[in-house]
């Protein structure tokens, strides 16, 4: 099972569409969004994925009720941090990076995903693999990227869109 990971789309419709194309071409069976859609019209594009969609709010998601109504027909949207079980693995999804001390508040996840910094990152927090796919919008770094995780072997790779 391949899971697509995306964060910080910030209403960048062109890059959202490119992300969806990559997710479809890679045969992803679920997508996780780590927050900062910004507006409901941007979130609505993810309806075209035709696979389970899991997401959390980011700090720039101001129109929360509109986002909830938009995502509800095709996916889930929760306050961060949130735990999702996908493909037999437990994922902790947050918008901002997770601190070690905060991990004690949750059952131990298999993998952590987050965004917010707009920088692609790989780390281990208390031995747990932790990934930030970078920004999908390319507003701050000039480079749009997403992530792909093969759940069968925990192999993660970053895909640059721009």
C-alpha cells in the first residue's frame, strides 16, 4: 500500500492538481494532508483522488467550518494532532513538528507526519520515523514537494513537483 503525504498547499491550485496527478500515477491508496489548505475551494480539489483522504487543520486554515463541510463527503479533517490507522499502521499526523515530550500523550505511532515548516525533513523522534514532505505550494522555498510512503516496507520518498 502506498500512501501520499502532502502539506501546506496554501490555495496553490496548480500544485494541488500536480500533486493529485502524481498520487494517481503512483497508485496511492490513501492520502494524508498535514494542514494549511487555507480555503475550502482548495480542499475541494482533493475530492478527485478517489481514495481515502485524511487531514488535520493547519495554523492558516481560518475558514474551519467551510473546510469541514467541503472535506466531509470524501474524507476526514480533524484538529491536530490526530491518530489515523491506515494499512495496519498507526500514524500521528500534526501540522507542526512534534516534540518528544508530546509523544507521551498518545499511543506510540509507527510513523509521524507533519508540515508547517515548509521544509522537507526526515528525523527520528524517540526512534519513530518522522517526515515532513515540504511545502506543496512552493511559496516560501520555490520548490513544491510531496511524499510517498510504501507501508509494506516503510520506504519513504520525496517527490519534487517544481
